[in-house]
């Protein structure tokens, strides 16, 4: 398989970012996403260009496993698509404050992805591990909480399940999250964490 030239890769990322922005990709259901992957693969500006560098059957997986995942990180301000999207989450500082309370701040150097997570410092010298994401990321959040608990019996841990609006999570989802967190002696919080449009200045175009 030919290597995808970096300028072409960035141009396709930018084209997909425009589609993801318009679709509010973080809220798209799996069936709808499947339909969109197929449409992207047929799009001359996306699949048509990729077909010059990879077999047709590889195009859809490339989109799904590459830019579609990168876009979710881009909304957090991370990765190669971060400057290509016109939308963003409030960021780690906001989610840490909402999950842990006023005075808590994330340690920027500990920020990691898949799922989003970091250590945070409290106003009284406490330190906590916090991981956040939608219910679809619960398995990954619980796993990383397990790793932290294995390292320390006393570590403060918070699992923050994010949602796009103020409506509470469905009862079954919330009870599952709370039950898993309790096994780890971790706090579990619901956090409204909505995407908003960026200011129009400073957006990168490719």
C-alpha cells in the first residue's frame, strides 16, 4: 500500500472535519455513522482521493479508525484535527471543575486520551485522578480507574460521565456507572459537557 502523502492526509482530514462539524459527530448514532462512512468512501473529495493511495476496501476503515476518532480528540483541543474543526468542548479545566469542584485544576502534563483523563490538584493540596467521557467510554474509564486503584489504595478517583445537555442520564446507565465506580471506591459524577462553536478567528484552513 502506498504511503498517504502528508499534505493529502491533512486536506482529507480538513474536509472530513467540515462534515463532522455539520453533523455534530459526537452525537451521531452508530447506525447513522455507518451510513456516513459509506457516503464518505463514495465522495470524490474523500474516498476518490484516498483510492489513489489504498485499495477501495481499506478506505472506510481508514476513515473510521483515523479521522473519525481524531475528531473526538480534536473537540478536546488535541491531535492533528484540533485546528481544523470549528467546534470544541470547554476543555479539561472546565470538566475538572465540574466534576471535582471549584479550586481544582488539571495538571496539563498528565493529560491523556482514550479515554480522556488526567490528575488534578485541589485547593487544599489534595490530588485526584479524573477520567471523563460519554457512556460509550465507560469501559475505558473504569479500566483506567482500576489501574490507578491498583497503584494506590488511597488515591482519590472520579469517573465523570459526560452528557451534551442538562437532561440526566437514563437510570440504567447511571446505576451501572455508579455501581462500577463503587467497586473501585471512586466517585461518579454526571457532567454536562457540551460542544460549542469556536470564535471565527484563528481557525486553520488547509
